[in-house]
C-alpha cells in the first residue's frame, strides 16, 4: 500500500499532496472495509473535477488495496505496511552479503538471494 499511496499522491499538484495524504490516511485507519471503501469513493468524487487521474486511479485500484481488512485486527498493520518485508529480508541480505564481499557474477548473486529467501 505504501507504494500505491505514493503513486496516487504524484497524480495531484504538489500543493495538494498533504491534503490528499490526510484523506488516504483516513481510508487506512477506518474501522472496517466498507467504511474505508466509502471514504475512498468520497475522495474520488472530491477530486473528480480537479484531478480526474486521481479519481480513475482510486476507482480502479482502491478495492485491491483494502484486502488487509479481511484479516484479524492483530495482523492488519503488519500486512498493510512493507516494514516487515523490507526489514527482515533486507537485513538478512545485508548481513550475509557482507561476509561474501564480491559476487563473481550476476547468477551467483541471484542464487544467493533465492537461497536466503527459500530458507525463511
């Protein structure tokens, strides 16, 4: 969702990004999926005349970004952000690749990454 939100924010002029970001934040902090979708539709309606690209983007992709609401509350934040993925995988890659130093070729680097990912 983080990358989706950034992509959405770049569809409005810079002076309106903070306002849109606040609106989008309300979507993701909603208590349930239906309310989040309704807020998203209100945002799409608000930007319909000013920024039709925002409206189109919201109408096409908003529902797919709300799938984390299908999981228990305990897991929703972990699913909604990329922190877990980036933190665990990148940390492991950094720690282990420092030991190796330089990879002889691209294929060996890819094998190494796939090996780490497969052992998680």
